[in-house]
C-alpha cells in the first residue's frame, strides 16, 4: 500500500522546508533541529518526574524517572514494574527532552515506572560509550530498586531506533551475568550496521529517515569499527547468544529503511526459542511511534507496546 494520507502530509511538510538533507548537517545543528521538532505534541501528566544523575562509566549519567498516574498492581509488595528506555536518534542526536512525550504516554499506559537514559552521544563519545552507559543504567536500576519503588524481577528494556539497538544489545549482554531482563520492547531497532537488507534501498529516499542519514549516523558512531560486532549489530550475534533471551515485541514500519533488519532480528529470536511478536505497521514511516498526536498508528503502536509490557510484567 502507499503511505497513508496523514503520513503523506507530514512528508510533504518536510519536503517543503529549505533545510538541507539530514546527512549534510552537523551533529550540533541536527540536535537543535530535532529538539525543536520534538517540542511539539501531547505530553501527558504523570504522578511525578524526577531528573537525577547516576554513576556512569564516563562520569555522571543523567536519567529521568517517571512514575505513572495510575500504577499497575504491586506484586507481593515488591514494587512497580519498571522499563529502562533508550531514546532514538542514531546515537548522535536526541536526549531526555526529545523522548519525554512518548515516555510519559508509555508510563501511564503501562502503569510502570520508566527510567529514561541520557546516554553519551557520538561523535564526541563514539561506540561503545552508548552501550556502556546503557548497561550501567540497567544495573543501577536493579541495584536501587527499593529506593525507586520498583520490582527488579519485573525489569524491561526498550527503545526506538538507535535506542532499540541499545535495548537489544543490553538484553544480549546481560543474559548470563544479570540483572535478569523480563521483556524487550524494540521499536524499529537498528540491528545490522552493514545497512544491506532490501528495505534499506527500497526506502532509501523520501520517507523521512534515509539511507544516507543512516550512513551518516553510523560514521559518527562506529567509524571504521567492526560492523559485525554484536554490540553494534545484534543481528550478527551467534545463534547460541540468542537462546534464553527475554520475550520481545518488535515493531516496524513499512516505509522505513530499518524495516527488514528489525523483522530479521525478530525471526532470529523466534528461531532461538524466544517468545517474540513482530508487528509491522503498514503505510507509515520511521518515527511514527513518537507521532501519536498526528498519526493514529502511533497511538495504536504505543497501546500495543504498553499492553505487551503489562502482560509480560504482571
């Protein structure tokens, strides 16, 4: 099917601007533009929002902690379920503010505490800085569960795009060492740094996220690093590295260069015996998950994601 009319409206607005292609901008300029774009949209009220820093491998690591307006039931007095969330932005752009609206919606809909992580960005902090921060955040949440009022046995990881990449990597890296991950929420995740699957070329131009932009992100984050390192390409992990991973929901978009690698990773998880659901939203583009006020499919995807979280973390 063609892109949906409401998606075409968004694409026409983007095409009507005088801004240069994303791949021709500087990291600083693109961060500013992305922050301005993300300032619009609905932001739900939650019970509380707390900004703080936690110890990270590169120094203080900022996080933002959201307590839902209507919490899920507490199990045996152990605290609320908790989702550690990694924002998207190609490991180069994005922060706590750009993720704020989406995270508020997820916290309320899932009834879970959400800890949003402001991991270090490239090119100032190239791979594996973001991975190291992502791991540190999960470990801190588990170690400080009582203080946070959360249940470490109901700990999920999630993220969109580059954040989905980090969530998948964290689940792999912590499988044997812990803390135990109860669920993975992977929203159009980057899983293959080689950028060679068919959708990368089928949707290379004209659908918001473009192949050239992904190459720009990869160059800033990975440089000449090993594109088959599972810490950057979770799809490249050995079969036995996927066995025993947490159940997963993988959400993809039809007109997204990342569509095929997300779906391929979901299939790899299934083949390894992991309880995995893969949902493709037709007629939409990369980023739709964060556009719930403009795209009904964005609201539907958040509803699906948070229903899966509730079920997995009950």
